[in-house]
């Protein structure tokens, strides 16, 4: 008579197997937040300074076009 083996009939220790699987699992790489925050702060400062310069800079064309040339 053929008897099927259940999962609990294994000769391997399930606790040891789970420990080995945990050791073989690739580690998760955690990303550091400091470089990300520094890059975001740099981008924000650049955007605000560019907007400020665009508002405060004088116009590039200072001569007015005469009315007879406007058409």
C-alpha cells in the first residue's frame, strides 16, 4: 500500500528551515533620507531664487516703439 507523506512527517526541522530561509533572503536596502531632503531643498531654493530674479530683473527692452510703427 502506498502511503503519502504529509508535510508534518518531514525529517527536516521546520524551525531550522525557516531560519535558513531567513538567512538566504536578500536584505532590503534602506534609503537614507538626508540626501533626498537635501536635493529637494536645493531644488526649492533654486526655484524660489529664479522666480525672485525674474520678478525683480529689469525688462530687457527699454525703448518704446513709436505709435506710427505699431500700425
